[in-house]
C-alpha cells in the first residue's frame, strides 16, 4: 500500500476529490493531511473522513526539518500539495525528491512564484489579456512553482471572464485530472 500525505491551506476541495478517488483503493491510501491554517476547511474534511491531520507550526516547518520525521513515522511515500501556500523547505525537498507533487492554477512558468496563488493568479492572467489558462501539475524542487512539469490542461478565456468564473473553470480541470495524475505517478514509481 502506498501512503499519500496531502498538504493544503484552504477549502480543500481538491483534497476532497483526491480522498474520494482513492477511497477503497487497493494500492493507494490518503493517510495524512497537513495544514498550516487552523481555520482551513480541509481540517473539517479530514475529521469527517477520519484521516489524521497535523496542524503545522511555522517555526518547526521552516527552521526544523520540515516535518520529515513525522512523515517518515507515518510511512508516507508521496506528498501531494493541493492548494498549499507555504514554500516547501529544502530539507523536505531533499528527503522526498521526486516524490512531491504540486498543482498550480495556471500554465507555468507564467503566473507562478511567491504571492501567486488562488484568485491572485486568475486576476493576473486576465489583466494580461491571455487567451487561455489552465492547470500545471509538477514535481516540487527548491524553487517556487518550478519543478519538472508532469501534466497540463488548458481552458479558453471568454470575453466576459471574471476571476471567479476562471477559478471555476480551473477547479473543474483540477478535479478532472489531479487524482488520476497522482495515481499515474504512483504507478510509475511502483514500476521502478
Ligand atoms: C487550487 O485552485 C490550487 O490550484 C491553488 O489553490 C486552490 C486550492 O483550492 N493552488 C495555488 O494557488 C498554489 N500556488 P482548494 O483548497 O479548494 O483545493
């Protein structure tokens, strides 16, 4: 059984889709939720689903070893960032290199980096007059929104698009593809 940890900071609608996708799965289990925000909806999802959750302490995350010990104690194989807003510290990247996946709500390398999350991303894409946006699923390295791209999907931007309507389109792409791509990454790792 491969064990996944989901890192999330907000509502957790992607986390909920991932949990649904792997419920009862023979080879993959969502085993732990890690969250930096005590108010985040994802914590209620963890409680509802009976999945253990860790509330991250900022000092420990950035100055300690990035919760590597806790992840190892929980025998976590893959880290999935689903709307997680803290940068992953180098100690954690090194311990889990090639085994951390992030989803970004735009077509990287544009519209990524510090401060580019959620609504800010969609506002920047519309302000630039882009004809399309989409999602990027990528491995995480030491730089923000930078590692090797695993998958992209795109959507057209309508003439009357708003940040809210674009966020909805992008979320639909995320729900459609993210759980399936996570499964593909685990399958590829199993073959190694
Ligand atoms: C998602 O759209 C995700 O791509 C984005 O935050 C949203 C979280 O929604 N992530 C980033 O912006 C990371 N830079 P959710 O909490 O409902 O899954």
